[in-house]
């Protein structure tokens, strides 16, 4: 029994020693293989060949001449990786210029392919690349056409492209336009990926950048990219996303000399004023703070753009319609179309400060150029329009712009239960020379009109017609009432002069003493007709005629109203029907509505 136990112990000890020896040898072999892998492979894989491969790829992609500086590094663990310190791409020719610079390039590669001498690089990453695109004064571009960018009449190549998955880290894009006065755009902080496995395959890009302090993400997908680059039609999708603006387009397009696109366009901004302020790099106070959005089917043709099934929202107003925009060569751009709004509130708009200063008139020149840079013929309608105290409904209008001539025609609208039409025309001499306003309000409730404008004192109300024709030769943003001239006619039927007791007024005039108009305010003067004619000039209104015809009394008033200081200088006559006495004559002075009445009998003769 004891002998069996000893034999088992000796056998167990032997197996344990064998296992330890096996583990030690296995570990030693593994360490040796690892050391041999890292020592021998760099001797077998050529860094010179890898550098040449990357230079050939950059040359093929860009159409330029690339040069990689520094000594490449190869790492084999945890996966084979090539690192190239820096690279530059220059244009080819005697006057070569730098097109791009890359701070560092990394790429993965197949170990077996490298051992066979085939340097195939994948998952390429560009770190700190800077790309410069420049258009010279003669219209030429600094980048030359690469071999894969075939002309439109050439068949698209079928072989695999050297493009693969390319990552961009902290890139910068510089765009310089010498044709537009050395205008430049600099976009830093670009990061993302571009995937294009083959010429015949899909091209997709996901890129983000910091523009003006705002993070913007751009996505692009094209099913036939070479057709797109060859100026043929190709299906594509693209979008921009940021906190300020969201834009997307899905449809068909090309990149010919006359770019074409047809598809669904969507664009929205939480605040149009904030978006414009970011674009201009300053504050913006002339636009409403509300959201802005466009949803439309868009089609472009040669120098033309059409928006169909358009849904537009801005500043709380929504519209549907169709717009046609033409950009003919050598001619003034033109916009035509129809927009139907649900509601337009112009009270949220504040007029821009366009008055020129001695130091800087750039805003002025921009406004002048904008006013004369377009031709427009737009038909507008709105269920509701708010302009100051005016509340219009069922508005039908048209906007015409032809160079320096611009007009707004209100064909029809409803205001105060009447029909309002009118025309506003800018001076063809320019914005600083003002314009003209003609307006007609028919069969309206003028008691509601005058109450809406906040007029106090005895004011005539009823149903009738108001015609206004006024003009100014001053810039609108610098115009005061003293700068307006024109005429007004006003007629009423079956109305009343509220706050005017004609009997008390008659008694006070007959007494032959000065009195305040408020002493005859406890009543109403009903009339069958009332006719007014007035003219305006140099801050003074001349009341040429104001005739009231009631059932038992008639009253006429003429004179001047220097509205610059609110004073009055009127002469009037009051006639009582059925009496043979002379009309009572009086003079109105003071200020409205606290007028002072002077009977003719108390005035010096």
C-alpha cells in the first residue's frame, strides 16, 4: 500500500516538471518570435517604397507634384502603420506654387503585400492639412486637372481608384478670388472622413468645421461621383447642419459650366436676424428675430432658378407660391412669381440706418447697388397685413422693380370695412430722393379709422371716401412731416362730428366772447354730407375746404394748420337753416384739441 502511494507521488511530480518546462519553452519561443517580428520586418519592408507610394497617390489625386519630407516611420503593433512626417503639393510647371501642405500622414497597410513589395495603403489620415484654392484675375484656377477627372465627352474609367477611406484632422481651407477684388475665405478646424472606394462606387463625405465661431457639419453622398465631376447629371444628397442654419438638398445635379440641379430643397434658421448678423460679422437690427424656413422643389437651368411648391416662413409669416429667378449674362437679374401669405406683420421691422456719413458709406453704396441690381415682378396676397395702426385683410398687391424704379401697388384690400387701394413709388433718382404715395379708401367706417390713429377732439366719422396723394424728395429714413407735400380729399355721408354740440357752440358764438372748444363738447353734430380738401407743404396743412351740411345747420371752415408746432389758424362760418340772419363767423386758434374760439364780433375791426 505504501509503495503504491510513493509511485503515484513520483508520477505526479514528473508531470508537474514537464508542464513547467513546456510553459517556459512556449514563452521563450513567443518572445523570440515577437523580437524577431519587430527586428526583422523593418528590414524587409521598405520605407522608401512606402514614401514613393504615397507621393504617387497624392500626385494622382491632386494633379500636382507632391514631396514628402522627413524620415517615414513604420509600426507593426498592434497593426501595421506608416507615418509620414510632412508633405507638400505644388502645381506643375515652371512657376510652381504651393497648393496644399499636410502636417502628418498616417496609413495602414497589408503586411503580406508589403513583404511582396506591393505598397497598398489604406485608412489614410491627413493631420493639419492646409488647402489653397485660388482663382486668378483671368479666371484660371491654381489646381490642375488630375487624370481621373475626365472631360464630359470621355467615357468614365472602370478601373479601381486609389481613393479609399481618408480621414481629415484639423484641416484648413483657404479660398482666394482675385476676380472679385482679392476676396478670401478661410475655414479652419476641418475634420471628417471622405470615402470613395472606386471610380464606379459611391462617394460620401462627413466633414465638420468652425466658421465664424460656429460649428458646421457638412454631409455629401453621390452615387455616381465621376459623372458629377465630368459635368454629367448624377443623383446626390447634401446637407449643412449648425445651430444657426440647417440646409438639405436631395435630387440630381451636375458641375458643368452652367450647373444644374433638380430636387427637393429645405432650409431653416431659428433666427434670420442672428444668421445675417453671423454672416456679416456684426449685429443686425433690421430683420425680425423670428424663424426663417424654405421648403421647395428647385430646378435650375442655364442662368435660371425655379422654386415650385414653395413654402416660405419668415418672422411669423407663412407663404406658398412659385418663384422664377433669371440671371441672364450681361443683363440685370430678374425675379418673378406669386406668393400667398397668411399674415404679414411689418411692425417687427425696423428701418435700416442708411444715412451716409463722412467716414464710411459702404452700407449706403450696398443699398444703392441692391436697389438697382434687380428687376422684379411679384404678385403678393395676404389674408392679413399689419402696418402701424393699419390692419388690412384680403390684400392683393404687386411689386415692380426695374433698375432704379420701384413700386408697390395694392390692387385691393379691406380696411375698416372699406376697400383700400394704393400705389407707392420710389424716386427713379435713387433712394435718397424719396418717392410718392397715392392711396384711396372707399366706403370705410372712418370713425374706426380715426380712432385707430388715436386722433382726439371733435373728429368727423361716418362712411365715405378718402384720397391721399403725397410725396417727398427726402430719403424715407430721414423724412419728417415737414418734408411731405401733397393733397387730400375726404368726403362723408350720414356721419357725425363727435364731441361737438352745435347748439351750445352757436349760443357761445352769439354771446360774442372768447371761449374754449371744450365748452361745446357735450354733444354730437349729425350731418348728411361732409367735404374736405387740404394741401400739405413745408410743414403746414392748408385746409382749402371743410363743409358740413346737417339737417338744421351748415358749417364751413378754411385756414392753415402749421402741424410742425400743432397750432391752428382757421376761419369759419355757421349758418342755421330757416333763419334770415347772417351766418355766424368765428376764428379758431390755439392748438388741437384745446382750440380757442373767437367770435368775429370780438375781433378788432
